[in-house]
């Protein structure tokens, strides 16, 4: 992988942090009235020693964290990624064996204090909003997806933070924050992947209020932990109700990874140093999170926004890596008396890759913003003693939660599909050598393939997004309100305005298809076109900010990129119209 400082070498992220990141709003949403700083002044509690007490100190803190992530990711993790991939994880005598380089990198991030980047300060985390977490994850994922995934699983502690008892929090969160335990989520079973309401793993309540779990879970990332001596805290979905009780009979549990048996790992085409485990529970002791019967519908599904944006972010990561590898190779490889980046056919691919990276990052960071806009206010209101019902009625929480519920599947859909395309493009630019394992693009291509599958396939993201698009564009729909607000803050280009008109017409075309199964058949086209429109609009909005801030030369180049991106989008929409009209004719 390209060796560099992954924060300092990324002009787009640096410009985002300097001009586009809405510090005043997001920092205040996260920090409240500088609550953590006040706790430190009153108690001298070391957990809050770095808590900021002003916008400036918060901004400086975020910059310091991003700089540290960029350094470790680009100068160290990236340089052992290939070795870790070649060695992979192995299963021997009931134990998972990790590459030694992975263990060394875990210790490096642990010593730097960067592992708990997704935890709040009160639980010994770094205390940063989702936008900053996403940028950290993008940089580590650019270096190595498998390692970044292991770090990102610490975000599962959020469910324990939110719904767990004080005893559960004190027992498990410090271990995860210190990096002594990893995280894992055990939902799927041999016959039930996406069909979670029918899982069979059974939890039986004991006299002391604890539970014993029996069953088998499959496809459990890092179910064995993160290294040989660091097991996982496994959040487990199990049935407490009758066998036919569906989703209402499922509850959510915390299980110590030391109390389960790893019976095997998958041999995968990509992310080879990430263990995908089959986990056997044989009367494994467990404690319940929250109430019985809400395991899937409240607790597991409540993690969905953060889970989706986590995968969407690494879609950006691999796309950046693919583009940088392609750009480097094309600038060095000579054919016909010139470097291949100057050959029009290659230049065209590189230019398309670059604008796609900018657009997908713009969409992903805006999605992170939508989560930041409700998540921290929600947590603060609950801490103040408001009931869940009262919090759900709060206008700000309600609005931004609805936007996030739409944007997270859109972002996950868009960036993961594009990551597959861009890694493909990078191999094409490398030509024959790209098909070998000599260059890193083969690894990127293999790794990218899982992104449109896990945490909900592309097809499930379409199902999750289509309703929000259709209802959101009605006269009083929430998406229409959001678009009006965003497009009212700047002067959109003629093509952006035209694309919006076409999207609204496309949705009407979709609604006029009579049969539900025919609508389902072409829902992909509506989601694809809409995600491109929103990504392009945000890309253009951000470019206007750069222009207004005096970055005229950079903005001029990006306006040209936005225009070409919009042309690509118009072509996509016209194709979608043809398919929808064909579906209506068939109906």
C-alpha cells in the first residue's frame, strides 16, 4: 500500500475539517454545555482530563486524534497489510491464530490510546462525534480493512452504554476501552442470516436472573476476539419466548467470549486476517440487555444506523486506496513513449474514480452528520431523566433520526457498490500485473467484495431506503424538506436542479407501477439514481463553501468535477426511466 500520512496527504479531508465541518453545531451537540470538562474540574477524574471547554480546544483535540490516526494508519498499518493478508488467520486445535504483525499493530494503537475512538469519555473512550469517528475509520480502513473492522467493533459497546446495567457497564466497557477485549455481534445462524425473527438459539433464565444460552451462531466477525489473548464481548441474539414467537420472542445478551467455543472459521477470498467464526454456545452464561422480547426490534435494530455507516465508511476507504494505487501506477508506468496517465482512455478512468471518491465521501460525512444531529441530544435528554417516549417526541431528535434512517442505507448502498467498481477500475489500470498478487490492488479487489454483502446486502439496503424516498418526496415529506433546506443555502447548478426534477418524476413513475412485485423489481434503479443525486448535491454544496472561503482554484477544479458527475447521474437516471417504463408496460 502507498506509504504516507493518511491525514496530512488527504487534501479533501483537510479541507473538510478546515471549512466544511460545522464545528459550532456538531461540537455543541456532542459536548453539550462542556459537561465533561465540568466533571473534570469538579472531580479530577482522569477519564475527563482531555475534555475540551471551548470550540477551539475541541477542534484542536479532534485534529490531534485525526493526525495520530493518519500517522499510524498510513506509515505503519499500511506497510504490514499485505503480510497480514498473506498469512491470514488459522484455526488450530480449537484456537484462532493471528498474524504476529496484527498483534503488534493492535499493541501500537493500544499504546497510542486510539482503540476506544468510538466510546464516550465517561467509559474511557476518546469522546468524539460520529463525523470524526468516520474519518478515523476511513484512514485505518484505507490501510487495512480487516484491522479496521476489528477496531470498529468496539462501537458495539454503545449498546451496553445505552441499555446495559451499571454492573454490565463497569464489568465490560473498561476492558473494551483498554483493548483487552474486542467486540462481536452474534445474530446469524446456519439457516437464518437476514431472516433474524426466526433464529433458534435458546436462552433460559436462571433463578439468580442470569441466563444460559445454547445454540450455534455463524458468520461472527472476531467472535474469537482480536488476538490470542484478547477475547470478545459477544452481543448475542437468542430466543426467550416460544419457538414460534417471532421477533417478539427474541432478547439481547452479553456473553463473555471465554464462555463459548469457536468450532471453526471461514476460509474467505478477502479480509483474510479477519476471523469469521462459527461460535457454539453450550449453556453459556449470559446477562440480558434491557427487557425480554426487545432484542431484535429495539436493541439489535437500534444499532443499525451506526453499523451501516461503519460499512459505508470503509467503502470510502477502499475506494480511496484503489484510486491512490491507480494514480501512482499510472504516473510511473510508461507505454508508447509516455506515462499511461496521459493516455486518454486511462485518464478518463482516473478522473471518474477521483470524482466518485469525492462524492461518496461527501455523502458519507453528511450521513455521519445526520446521526450526530440526533444521537447526542437523545443521550443527553435520557441522562436528564426524560423517558424514551418523551425523547422520541423531541422535534430535533425525531427529524434527524428519520433523515439518518434514510441516509444510512443510501450511503451504505452507494459507497459499497462504488468500492467494488473502483477496485475493479484500479485493476484495469494496472492491467496484467493487477491480476497478480504482486500489487496491492488484488487485495483491495478481494476485500471490497464483502462490503455490499455484510451488515445487510445491497438488496436489503434498497428495501430499507425505497420507502423513505417515496414518502420523503411527498408534498410534506421529510426528504423534500431536507432538500429544500440544503438547496436554499447555495445556488445549485442548472444540472443539479434538473436532476432533482427528474428524480421526482422518476419516483412518480415508480409509484404508478401497479403491481407491488413489479415495483420491487425496479426499486434498485430508484435508490441508485436518488443516492447519486444526493451525493452530487452535497459535493456541489461543499464546493460552494470552498469557493466562498477563498479556495477559488480548488473550487474551480471541483465545480468541473461536479458537472461531469452530474452528467453521469443524468445518464443513470435516463437508464432508470427506461427500466421503470418497461416494467409498467410489462405490468
